[in-house]
C-alpha cells in the first residue's frame, strides 16, 4: 500500500495521521492481550494462575451499595449511608428524626 504523500492535501494528511495513530494504539493493545492470554495459558498448564505467579491479585469489584435510608417526604429518594449525607437526611435529623426512623 503506497501513498503519494506529496499529492495529498493537509486535511488528507491529518486524517491519515489520525488513522495511523489509532492503528498503532490498537495494535499495541491487541499484542498485549495476546501476550497476556499466552502467559495465563502457560500458568494454567503448570497448575497456577497468573496472579499467583506475579504476586498480584485481580481488582476487587465492589457491588453497588443498596439503599439503607429513604426520604420520608419522597420514598423514591434514597441513600446508602455511604458518602456525603443528602440534605433531606440532615434536615430530618435536625427536625428530631432518628436514622432508624428513615431506614428502608
């Protein structure tokens, strides 16, 4: 595949440059995935996992937090108890409600 770069416009050259950059990036990703798959297969053949051999562990996947509290004025407005308290929760506490009163 030969290109006559001298006959191409600036826009065509920039488009080609973008395509080349994308092709390089995807090529590297494909090669990394292929290498990782080969290493995992070799480790499995020897009775290990790749994580055991490298001393790394797979990243933990955290499940989404379930709702623990619901807004007394709007039951669809919930909070898991993690992170910043919603305004409705703080206002209810100031009004004398207890967290148990708003538990789901």
